[in-house]
């Protein structure tokens, strides 16, 4: 692991880091003690890795990140960046305890750096793929080899952790199989959801540049008059639902879509009036021309072919940048068995809500015919589509809305962890308040009012110590929902909720989660909305050395 230049200024900056940590924490931050942090490739990380149970088997692969023209179906052929010329990338599958040895070859243009983050895997810290916190970004024309033991079974995926590259085509499923699997089923189908803009209406970098100007720079729109609550709301935006469903896109009127020449901002990518009761109000920021299932547009869908009566395990992954999906299979009930890789008490539902970064495993017994698997872009009046074909029947329309979408809809907060993965009851050693702050007006998303500084990732850490039971209180002060993802760990929602690494925190609500500090290092905690995270809604959960 190459970790030279691990910020030689660390020691000089310890006083600042300590002060920030105390401010970020409601109890037990250990004031008065030294706040040196565990080095991501130091002895504590190596010791934790030695404890992982491995099979000794290695699976080797090379992942080449490069420009590619990909076929999304229906004549949609965007230029994007992809692993080995395809999106999604080729599925990686291994057994619990196997070691993955993955060489990343960066062939991206314009000296673009990149990395791979193995989302949801509790691995060794220096393989987590977050530059500059735990590794140097992989330069264009060079390679970096990730090597780690995958010691927890489940449904995961991988993607870059540089800029807004997550919203390009650089992602693929990662399945860790359990040789002692007790679930009974006949077949598996990995279902990868994604919202797509790259190479169609623009690039994610262009999206971010527009969003970053903030709503405050929109001319010709008096935000206060269109929204009575805006003047008192913490982020000056209030509930965008009051905007009357305006879609300020290419079809918007010239006055609404104020051009740069008139001193306003262009509204090519920003989505207005996307609202959802399930998400507590504002559903998202970005207008996507396509919503994909397994890399296919709704007009030319991916098809799973099976037989009536067979039981299939769907592994559903939301790799999107800004969209929650409400997922249902027409004419079928879904039985939720896992979320974020960990088993839950089985729950039969009509539909489920999947935030960015979340994964769900469900079982379904197939009927006879042709059925739509619909991923409704929550609050955005659009959808992704795939088909299940077990017999004769005509293909449903691209905009089909099965009744199940409005049936019993399950979110993670209603699930319970299976007995064997529920955290043992223990006294909480440290509680940190994670206040989610900011808004659309200034696009100043942050944690505890401080945007994360990628140039100085060790400033203002959220300090924990190995062996502690940690409580995080997510307090959402904003008028938007945020899927909050913790690297290197799974936390439990409340006392008996599911074990997860990514959980939806609704606007103006609080969510308490618990985890055991058993994987030393420095770990990102961030909103998995690609644009919120990049704007600064991220923090370093760091083990004290």
C-alpha cells in the first residue's frame, strides 16, 4: 500500500482536529487526550485484518476504467466512462472469506484520477478506495491493486470515490456468497438500478457545476413569494412541493429558464417540484433523461426468462446518483430477506423503497406470463423497466404502473434484524450527533454545518475508539431526505431494526443507529446523493490511535 505523504502536517493540525471533534460530538469525545488518528495502513489496521477468517482462495481480476460508447438499448448510445467497455460492469462473485485481488487500470482521459470503493464491504481501511483519506488517487495511465478479504456475505457493489464519477458508468455488482446459505430458491437475478445523464444531456460534472450555483442565483424567480415557508426554513428553500410541480427543464418557459446572459442561471439539469410523501417532501435535484435497469432503458428492457412456480432471489442494488426507486413486480408479492447484505425477519410486501446505495434481497415465486419489474423514480414521474417472462404474453408499455406500486410499500425502518445478526445489547460508550445541514439555495450541504474538506480529510474528525459501542444520531435539519452511508461498518437502526450501511434520513427527522467500533481506520460517513456528498455532506469517522 502506497501511503507516502499521509499528510505530514497531521501532527501540526492536531489541535484543530481535536477542537472540531469536540464540537461535533454530544458526549465522551475524550477531551484532554491526544487526538492522533489511526493510520489507514498502520499496525492497528493490519492487526484487524489478521483476525478476519479467510479461505486462502484468491480471485484475481483487472478492471480497466476507460471511455466507452455503450448501448443502453432503444438506440441510446452515450459516450461515458465504464469498466471494460460495459455498464454495468461485469458482476464479481466470490465466497465468504475469499480474497479479492483487483487491479484497477486507469485509462481515463485528461489526466483524470479515479479509485474504487467497495460499497458496504467491511474491509481493511487502506483498501476502501477513498482518496486522499486512505489512499492516493490512481493517476491516469497507472494502476493500483486492491486486495482484501470479503468476510461477510451479501449483495454489494463497487464504484469510484472521486468527484461525481459515481454518476457515470463506472459501477458493477459485487456478490459475496454464503456457502452455508439457508435460503431456499431456484435461481438468482441481480437487478441494478441507475439514473442516467452522462453523454445524453450532459456530464455529471456539468450537472454539479449547475447545481453548485445554487437556487439563490436564479433570476426572475422570487423564491419567497412562491414558497411561504422559505423565509423561515433553515436553508431558505422550504418544501419545494409548493412550486406546483414545475419542471424547469428544456421545456420550461424562457423567463423561468433564465439564461446566463440575463444574469441568471441556466436550468438544464435541475429538477423542480419533484415531491414524494414517502421521502418527506423534495424527492431529488436532478432531471435524468433515462432510468435504467441492468443498463437498459425502459423502451428496450432487460428480460429475465424463467419458469412458472420457480422461486427467484432478486438482488436489488440502487447505483443511482440522485434518485430513490419504488420497486414492484406486477402481479407478484415480494418477500424481503436481506437489506445491505444482512438478513432481516422475512416480510411480504407489494413494493419497496430503495435509496441510493441501498440494497435489498427479495424472494418471489413466479407466475405464468410476462410481468413488468418497475423501478419508479420516486417523485420524478419517470421509471425504469425490466421484464420477467415465464410464458406467452405481450410486452407491457415502457410507462406501465402496476397496482403493486401503490400497495404495501416497505422501507427499512419497518424491518427487524434477524436474530443471528442483531447487535448484542451493550452500554453505549459514545454518542455523536450527526447534524445534516444545508440546502438548495446555496447548495451548501454539510455535516454539523461544516462542508468536508477533501484537501484536509483529518480536520474535524468524528472520534471513536476501538472496542466502543457507538451511537450516531442523524438529525436532518434540511428539507430534503439523505441516504447516509458509513464505510467499513454496518450499523443497526435503533434497538432491533435492520443492520445496514446506508439508511434514509427523512427531512426534519432524527434516526439513531448503533455499531461496534471493530474495524480501525478512518472511514467516510456521507450522503450517497452523489452531488450532496461532493458538495460537502461528508465526515471522517476516525479511530483514535
